[in-house]
């Protein structure tokens, strides 16, 4: 049930606008790209170990 005064995420936004919005947030040239793969203290994170699930 939708609460009064609310709307669905992305309501009124075209597919193209949504694509541009998401692309801008995930762009490797973004101002936060240098922090990707680091913890809160700026230390590099190790990749998770592979699992046998699949």
C-alpha cells in the first residue's frame, strides 16, 4: 500500500533520464572513484575469497 503523499521511485522519469542518473553515480571518473575498493580508513580492501557455490 502506498502512503499518501508518496510516489514510486523513478515515477515521472524517463528511461533515458534514469540511465544518465545511474551512469553518473557509477562513473569511474567521478570524484569518489579513488575511494572505490577502500575501507573507511582508506586502506585497500582484499577481494573476497572465491566460493565453491555456483
